[in-house]
C-alpha cells in the first residue's frame, strides 16, 4: 500500500492519497473524509489518467467545501490550477 500526503499550502490543507492492491467490488477509487483528512483511495489495478482526473474533481470539491470556498463557473482559474496541482502530485505518488 502506498500512502502519501499532498500539502496544499495556499489553503493550509493536506490531502491523503492511498493506493492499494486490495480489490473492492463497490469502487475503483473514492474520495471521503478519513481520520480528519480529505482522502483519495485508488485501487492500483484500476488506475488510469481518467480515474485520477475524475477523483481530482471530487478532491477539489471536498477541499472547497471544507474551507467554505464557493466554486464560480465564470472565474474558475484557481479551480483549474488546483486540479492540475493535485493531479500532478498524485501522478508522482503512483509512479
């Protein structure tokens, strides 16, 4: 099992990323709050860029909800940069 923390300095938050070998018939990946952290769990066998990007959207939404930020579809550059930042860190963790 790979477990790592992504620090999000601008929001003073962290995200836990877990990659496991354990199969689960209910999910290939998911995002939830665990042990006080926003956590993304990925089943290694199902890892793909598409799954990672999908979960990054959930991670950004969980983070914004946690800090009380509102998404703005007319001013979403910060959201796009944050999604990219999280994606790039997850790719480093899983390689």
